[in-house]
């Protein structure tokens, strides 16, 4: 989605680095994110302090009011210290507060996937609710629990979620994409720890 730049401010990248900037994790806080390649993405702090990212990118900065009706494309656990660091580097910019996005009223379903197992635990708003296998069709769009770095990880993650261009192959996120990453590691490496178990179900079975 593309929105015309706000009349209040027509800032383009890069954002100004602010050496004293600190992250504001109050629910409703809105950020603009330098996503690379000249694009600005937008996120809002949710009640549980995860970040909901909107399905929008612009070449010039727009206000929180102008993105309020845009759907969320992902809701990610971002490492809190990295948000402040991103602001100090000019990679994230606080652009104000707005009413919480309606999507935050829905339960947040995430998946805990321990290494070297196909059994995962589904969590709802911080409470474990059931175990299942990783190829379960019901969970493919749920976010795999992780702490993403605002500087090192989020730009490529947003590019992958937005989907207009090909992103790096190793960018995971939802369960189905995390499975694709494991399949690609197995294809690229002979290391035993990257090989798939005999009962692995290919992602194509879900995405076809």
C-alpha cells in the first residue's frame, strides 16, 4: 500500500541519528523504520510490548493518523535494547502515539519450537495451550517465538513480510517460513545438525 506524504512533514531517509534517544514502549507508540532500499515501514507498540508492523511502506514519512486504518502484516517480539540503539543510529524514529490498532484486540498466538524436534508448543497471550507437530496446518501463520534485533534483523524481516521483492532466504518468522529456512539449510549443508528428520513434511504440502 502507498500513502501520499503528510503535509506536516516530508522527511526522507536517512533519519537523523539522536545520541540520547531512548525507546518508548508505551502501548500505542508509533515508529517509522528505515527498511533499506529507500523504504520507510511503520510499527506500533502493542499492549504486550511486541511490535505490530503495518502493511505499508512509503518513500517519505507519514503520520500515525495516516496509517491507522492499514492492516497489520506481522506482530514481532523485538529485543527492547535494540530499539533504543536503532533510534540512536537513525534507523528507527518515534513519530508519536495513536489509538491501538484493532488487531491487538485479538489473542496473540505464537509457537515455541525447540531445536531438534518437530513437536512445538502453541502459546496464547503468554500461556501455553497445547502441543502439536510443526506441520500442523492450523499453526502455519503463527509467529515462532524469537527476539528480533531492530537494526540487524528487522529491515530484512519487513521486506520478507511485505513480499514485493525477494528477501534473504534465511529470514524466518511465521511457522511455514521457519520450516522453509530449515529445508534450505538442509539443501545447502552436509552438516548432520542441518539434516531433516525422516518424518519431515515439506512446506510445499502446506503452500500448494
